[in-house]
C-alpha cells in the first residue's frame, strides 16, 4: 500500500501521470472517492501519462469513453449503473480483455465485479489540511487485507 498526499490539483495529476507511465496492457485501476474529490482531475493526469492529447471528461452519462494514446484508455464512470448485469451489458469483460488500460470511477459500487488484480485508488479530501489537500491511497493485489 502506498499513501500519497497532495496539496493541489497539479500534484494530484502528477501522481496519476506517474501511475499511467508505468501502466501495462490489461491493467485495471479502480478509482474511489466522494463526489467532487478529484477523480476526474486524477483521470486527466492519468491520460496525460498515457500520452493522450484529447481532453478527458467524466463519462458520467455515457458510462465509458475511449481514448487513444501509448495504450488505449477505457475510462468508466459506473455511478449510474444499478447492478452487475448492467455492467456486463455494456461489454465490461470485453474492455477488460481488450489490451488497453481501464480506469473505473466509482468502482466500489460494484466491487465484487472488479478483477482481482485491479489496483485500487482511493482519494479523500482532508479539509483540516486545506481545501485542495488530498490523501491518495493506492493498493494492489500484493497488499494484504486490501478489502477489495
């Protein structure tokens, strides 16, 4: 487990950039955090790390957006999906196996459907430290008792 603290959006994006630079085909990143915590800012930095030049926006209503870069990015927002059946109706398993990288916002809502090898990223606001302060916890399959 890795815990990183950031004090501004630029630092959050830089952390995401680093993670994406190390991403490999087939990697899945599950992004968790409350509304307005900075998941889309994280996704923008992540996309930059994959050499994606297109503007990244939250796929809130489309559920998934695809971007071309060093690796293909499948950016999901599953907040509005009511259940596992809906996830698989959009071809989730095909995206996972497509050889790109999946970044899934609100993954904790359908935790049981996420791949065992997924990397879990939780972003938390820490208001006592300042309005832009974030604690970002990164857990992968090698971490014991991840709860994911």
